[in-house]
C-alpha cells in the first residue's frame, strides 16, 4: 500500500514514523510519502492562500499550488494504478471502521490536508473528473487543519493491513469490527494482577471456560453499546 500526504506542515506527520505505522513502513508493508505544499508555490513568500471571493472571514487555499502538488504526486506514483484522493473536511462523510477497512484494501491513497477555510472547491471538482475523491470528517467539530484527520485515517487503515498487527485476531474483537462485534463497542478488558486497589477481575475471565468467557464478552459489549446509545439520545445539560 502507498500513502501520499500533502500538507503545509510536514513535521505534523512525524508520528507516522512511530508505533504500528512506523513498523509497517520499516517492514515494507506500507510506503508513506509526505509532501510540502509550499514547495509548489512560486512566489518568494511561498504563498498558498488568499482572501475568499464573495467576502467573509479567513483565507482559502489557492488552487494553483494544490494542482501542481497533486499532479506531481500522481506522476510519481505506481503506473496503471489510480489512487483515491481523501480530503479531510468537517463537511465530509463521517470516517468509520468500514471506510478504514475499505481503504486498507486499496493500493494507493492520497490525503490532501487543508487549512484555514479550506481548499478552493475547484481542486475537488477538477480531480473528481479523474479519480475518486472522498470528503471525510472525524466528527461534528472543526480542527485547525486536516493533519490530525490524516493521522487517524492512515493509522486506522494501515493497522488492518496483513502482517501489521502482531496478532491478526486483535482486529476481530475491535469495536465496530465485522463479525461477532458488528455494530458493537468492545467491552471492558483486564490483565494482571488479579486484584488491584480492592478491585478484582471478574471471575468468569479466570474460569478457563471459553464458552462462558465469549458469552460474557458479548453481553458486556451489548451493554456498553446500549449505554452509549442512551447517552447519545439524552439532551445536553444546561
């Protein structure tokens, strides 16, 4: 799998050199390239934004550097492979586990990290005629830029690649995973010691009875999911 990320803050993506993604890169399971958008701006100030047409607060990212940057990435990619262009934005579709699973099956992702009031709409419109463009959102809130979302999208997808997790079965029990956990949040987990500050591990987990353990975990997942859904339906406090 190949991932290209375009940003004005390349150093923001350094966490992708660490942990599971870093190990996956070292093992050759994923290739990650980070590109500085300002390298494609040609004035002495390396300007990538301007005031919005129609007035209003903030600045909008100009289409010219984005066009040059994305064209450069497309030319440098694997031949005869069409990437998916991911644009993090609060106006996008909610990013979820099924989408992460889908991305993990793709050979090539490009992530365009906007800033300010966003990227000129013509960039999205232009590339939508050439490849698939996904507008994605982490949730109903606004961040300073797309880099945090890029980190989340890449990690969520890369951890699902074969060989990345030390135990592939770990992904099966994840919250939102398909199969037994479909639609459910993962229940509570425990490890040694068996007693800590007066709190003990549930007896069923040390019983050695795999059937009862599986049933307990399923029940806990259902209870946690129902509780979370109940919280979501309650009105906000004063």
